[in-house]
């Protein structure tokens, strides 16, 4: 049985859990399923804080689990706002499964999936002894799905190899555990700050667990790619057109704007800012369930597992799920791949391989297999979109149904920042709230009255993905100017919430009181009050770790190889200036077109 530290049940009791002991056991069991080494650290971290924190922070020579509620709440706040980042990280680790268990919600029903209807066909193809293909596509996300789709429809023998499983509706916590890279704990604590980077590990990749926002790349960013890195960006519009048609991209209908979006728009207009607009999305049949990032419960979002993979399978493609490529080697006749499944390690052969596992998995394969002439550079030049959000306590209930990321805005004075918002279910909101102690309990008790709005910045700095024991480790520090831009954007979003009637707001900053009680009090805040050492940041859209001009040629072929290509976010030399899924898909279609023009796939050995 998983041990349950005494502090777990005590903390949950103070935060209103109906059955604190049972909830603590659920939290401990969840923590035991965390990735290594977090799973082993959690009980030790909670026990150490139980023993040492009261004396160190409150001058109380007793266990935290023996404190009365006021003292325990004070300790909670002192740990969350501690000036030392290491202490804040330790407390974040300790609280995370407690919050997830305390505010867990029931999972939605499963509407079914179009790949279910093809299960018999897929099982038959997986059982065949023929392990030879024209193209093996590693990954099924924004790059792999469209690339394999185009190749299969052109008549090639295609095999998708996907490390994740099919996304089916579940609680937010369960979705994070099953379908997020490193269970959402892929992060960096470099440069004095910390950021968690979100990416998917699922059939459909991140497209199955993102918000569906579907922007075309900014033309000036494509021009910069061509100018600075020699990327071939001409003629991409026809591929973008094809992607948008396949996904059914359209602006979010007015009726599907959630309550936060409506309030923020009202607040921005009260500030004289009238250019906010509904975001374009790939969900033509959306019903506004508000759970896009955890698997659409209605199957309405046209992620690649729905928009591309079923048609690819109908065209003859094979799909291997829960299967991880652990090695590749190119020879004169093609490419050999070693694929580890739950039952065995098997070898596949292909004339060509398209790597599309994302900006974390692709450089790992390039480096571990020493593919091409620039493999040592793979993993470097990591870019993300640092993001944060502000919360507002509204006097009236906020209608949380609708599209959780529905309203976009760009402030003229902050051209690198995109405001997009992103409402989350209670279990996730609880982990994001920058409040602690009694204040955190009060905000969560008031959840139905909480609005929020978020933003991301096109980053100026770069980082790297390293690998220790086969697990990814990020080194990324938010650039000082990016932190200042986010600070200015957070202040603007807070002003909009106040203008819409908020009674108070929470700002995502550590080391000082994050709650602001009035617009007048907000006047005292400056962008400099959000240094990267104190700013609470998430990172989205990792990219650039095996990019054109650095690791790939202009056609997205790995330098120094003939038969290995990259068609995912790793290939982009820099941010497209917007949410990148549409850009990745269009580039993947063009990569497939170049591969078809190559023609050497026909030399694959056939059995």
C-alpha cells in the first residue's frame, strides 16, 4: 500500500475535503505514479516539510500536521511565497497531488472515436509478419498525422509509430497523467526562474490535448525564416489552404464564448480597446464543453487523430500505438528501426523515415542514434511560448461552459504578446492559483465566480533539451525582456478584469502578496515587479530543436542523410508568431510532397 504522510490528510482536512483520509490515500497513490524521480521524492518531501517547516518558518517546534488551521494556513502561505525558489518548488511538489485529489471532478462519457471503427483492420495489419514499409512516420501529431496521410493517399505503404495511446474523455488529472509528456512535469528551473512546458504524448500528439487555436503563420516570420536560415517558405499558402479545409477552421461562434472571454472583452472595451476577436479554431462541431485540453468529450475538435489518421488508415496505413522507437540506422537499402511495444521489441524496415515526435522526442532520436552530420546540435535552440494568466474574483457567477480559449487580443504596445485566455477545470485551476492557505481555499470555494485570462509571448531567448537516463531535461530561462512583456500584459489583463467588475485579482508572482484588492492598488504594480525569478510561467509550443538551417536542409531532410526527414515543431527555426499547429501541418504536407518527388522510396526491400 502507498504510504500516506500525516501532513497530507491534515492539509486536506484544513482545505475542506469531505473524507480527508481517503483523499490523502488517493493523492499518495497518484504521486506514486509520477515520473521518476518525482514519485520517490514526494513522500520524503512531504514528511520533511512536516517535520522542519514549522520551526524554520513559524518558530514552532512541532509537526505541521499538528498545527491548528490558522497556523497551517500561515505555513502554507509562507512556503508558497518563500524567497528561495527551491523551497517554493518543494512545496509545489508536495501540494500538487493534494490539490488534484481535493478538486477532482467526474470524467465525461466517451462518445467513441472514428479509429474504433477501424480497430479490426488495424489489428489485422499489426499481426502481419511483413515489417517492411515505404515510409515509417514516427509520431501522429501536427507533423506526423498530415505527412502520413498524404503519403498513404499517394499509394505508399505507410506505418505510423506512436508512443502514446488514443485519447478518450477522462478527468483532467487522468488526461494529464496519460497524455502529457512527463505527466505535465516537463520543466526547467534554469536562470533563476522556473517554467513547466506542455506537450502531448498521444495518438494525435499535442493536437489532441490543445485548445484548438488555428492561426496561419505571420508572413513576416516566414520571411525571417527564409532570410536568416534559408528556409523554403515560398508557396506555403496552398498547403495552409488544404489544412484549413481538412480541419474546418473557422472563428469561434459568438454563442460559444465562455464567461471569462465575455468579461475580458467587456473590460477591454471599457478601457478603449476594441480590437479583440474570437479565435479561429479547428472544431466546426464544437458544443462548448470547456475541456479541449483534456480530450474533447464530444469528439468535435478536428485533431489529427480525427482529421487525418482515419483517412490514412482507410488508404492502407498501419498504426502502432503505445510503441516507442528506440533506435534507427540508415544503410544503403533504407532505414532500420527498432520499436519497443508493451510486449516486445520489433524491427521495421523502410525506404524513408519521417520523424515527427515533437521538439522533445525528435532530438532524442537524432542524438541517441547519431543520425546525420549535425546530430550533436539536435536539442539545442529550444524555443517556447512563455505564458501566464491572471484570475479575477467576480461578484456574479461566471459561465464556464463554452470554448475555454476563445478570445484573442494583441495590444499595440506589446506586439510580441498574444492574449488568448484559457479556462481550466477545478483540479487544474487549483494547481495554477497563486494563492495559498486560507486564501486558496476561499478562491476555490468561489470557483464559480472566478474569471481568468492568459497570454503568451514570442520569446527572445533559447534553451536546450538534454537527456539523462533517457528522460528529457530542459534548460530554459525566460528572457528578462519576455518577463517584462508578460508583466505588462498581466497588468493590462488585470485592469480589464477590474473594468469588467472584478472585486479583486490574483497575479502569478511569488515572493510578495499576489492578491490585488482594487484598481488603485494595481497602479502600484510595474512590469519590473514580474522578474523571471518570481514569475509563475507555463511554456507552450516547444519548437526549434532540430531546425532547418541547423540540423535539416531546406527540404526538412536531416543533414548528412538521404532517407530521414523531420516534419514536426522541431523543424521550425523560430516561432511562427502564433499558435503553431497549422504551420506545422502545412510544412508536413510540403515535406511529404518533397519525399514523393524524391522517388527513392521504391527501393525499399519487399518481402
